C-alpha cells in the first residue's frame, strides 16, 4: 500500500453556484436508481486522480467505492492512460463481426492463462449484465444443441444480484432485488437459499431433485453477494455447488463481475474454493475502471457443444461494440499492472486496516455486524432510515461512501494510501457514532 502522507481533510468550502454545464444539463438527465422527485442533487465532478475525486466547487473527496468497484488501480493510472492513448491513435474501434485485432486476441489469451482449468473461450461484451445474459444464453443453447429442449431455467440464489436487464433481473433476489417491481414481465427461474449448512444443503438437493430436468445452469456470485448487501459465504458453499452441478449434469456459472481481479484477496474468488466453473463472467475491474468491457468465458466442453454443421447451433449474439479495441487495450494494461505491481499484497494490507479499524464500529448503537474480506469492509446496521442523507454526511466529511440497503461499506482502489484509507474508516466510525 502506498503510505505517502496526504491531506485528507474535507478541503475547501463549496462555492455558491454550480457550473453552467450542470445547470443546463441536469434538467435533461435521468439518474440511476433515483427517485428524481426527491433525490439529493448529484455532485458535479470535474477530475479524478488516484483515490481522489475533485468536485466543481474545489472540494476533494476520498473515494471509498472505486467507481462502483471498478477502479482497482486508482484513477488515471499513467500506464493505462498511455496504452489507451496509443490505441486511440491507431484504431479506437472496428467491428468484430468477421474481423479480429491484436488487443482482443491478446486479452483473450491472457485471461484464459490466468483463469483456472480449461476456461478457454472468451466472448466479449460491453457490460456486466450483458455478459451474464450471454452466459445464460450459452447455458440454454448448450442444452438445445444437445436436443434437451426442456432445460431452459436457471437456479439462482436469495441475496443474489446479476444485473438490471430483464433477463438478469429474473435471477436476482426476488424479494430484495427488482423482481417485485417488474412482476410478470420477468421469466420464472428457481431461486434457492445458499446451501451454507446441513439443513440448507438438504433443501438445496431436494430442490435439485425436483427441478433438475428443467435446469440449464446454476448461477452464483462466488464468496460475496455484492449488491445484495455484501453478504459473504464460505468456500465450502462453492464446493457444494460444483459437486451438485456435476451430480445433476447442470452447468455452473460463476458471476465474478464484482469479485474478479483481486477484490476478495485472490485474483478470482473461485480460486479460494479450488473449483472451476463451466462459465465465468467478468467486467468491472477488467479495464481497471476505465472503459466499458465484459467477458463471458466458457470451458472447452461448453464451446464444443456449439460446433456443428448446423448453422443454428452457433451462438447468436454480437454487440456492436463487442471487443472494442480501446477497451481491450485498457484491459491489457490493467493486466500488466497486476503482473508488475503488488496488487494482491495491497489487498491483504487493506484487509488488515479495514479489519482493525472497522471492528471498533461493532459496539456502536444500531450496528448488527462488521465483516471484511479482501479489499471489502462492511458495517451492517439494523437499518438505515435514509441512505441518501447518510451519504450527504459522509460527503461533508470529505468521503465518498455510498450506503445502500442496511450497509455502509468500503471497496477502495487497491492503490489507496494508508492515510486515505484511515480517513475513510475514521469517518465511518465518527458518523456512525453520531
Ligand atoms: C455480480 C454482478 N453481476 C452483474 C452486474 C451487472 O453489471 P453492469 O452494471 O455492468 O451491467 C453487477 C453490477 O454491479 C454485479 O455486481
């Protein structure tokens, strides 16, 4: 971890007026997950560097979220910049239908070398949700190509989150996710509790007995269910899922969109459980948080089920910006940084500080649990009455922390300095202590 000392105070007082682009553009913007009638106005942000976000009025926030868990090397890493600039000058984009290019092929071969087992075919897309949809299509068509026309459902888990598109919402937690809002517009899948102990494992196996004939795949976020509330489960759960998938001849999809690239302490979470999924999905930190890119990677036997003289056995998917060369160049540069710089050691050092610093929150009023894994620190509360106003309090302390559901969490860049990290944890302790 970079321990260079730094001024992490909440910085300057805000200026009174917003920039013209803000005043002119805001009435035309529809923001994510926001009740546009009541939400606090978004922050005008003008620059990012390392783990700092500069606002238009000159205030500087220390970033505890790393741009929705993507910016693992911090913002504006010079190596990613240089690679992007070079690729931009040569070929920012070209279609991938009938053509290939070096950034994509190099990235595919490097990802396959890093992933365990025979995960060896990469299908690039441009967002996590679409990568999951492609994984679902691969699993369903794997069945169809083998003449198994009834096996089109997924088995997913309570607490799970796999995206916001219609197909992925249908495999998110039905109560906590967005299922209930969209009701009958969503496909029906089987949603189970995770098999964490003897009783839930028995229930899980009886669900499989009942539904195996209609299941194409089991899908899970390994070790951490992120958007479901940073819920952790032990590695034996993944081993149970692998064994069950093998026993019932069901594909196992691991959604490592959040957990991939070091976040849980190993490059991929599945490595801690020593299992190999049939399909894995990656995005978020794939480009070090610089460009939109995602990958769905399949094992050899999955890919081979699509090889046929029948053209209809081909995977029918092809986003316009698939394998965008600029994004692939950034992802290659991000992988260079994982090779050259001690990212996993930095994650371990972050874990030590998060564990030590957040533990003090355990005895604060309203705190239900404190947990950490890799570069993830979570304080779970009984409830958060108003996450939006809690966020404003963190901002006033110079910290970008975004509470949701009943949790306050940190997922910083792996390059965050010790001072910056301690500023975030101290702020959480101060704010939660009231
Ligand atoms: C595990 C997981 N899967 C899928 C997604 C969806 O990714 P995207 O927002 O890029 O569509 C997310 C996003 O948070 C995620 O955490």
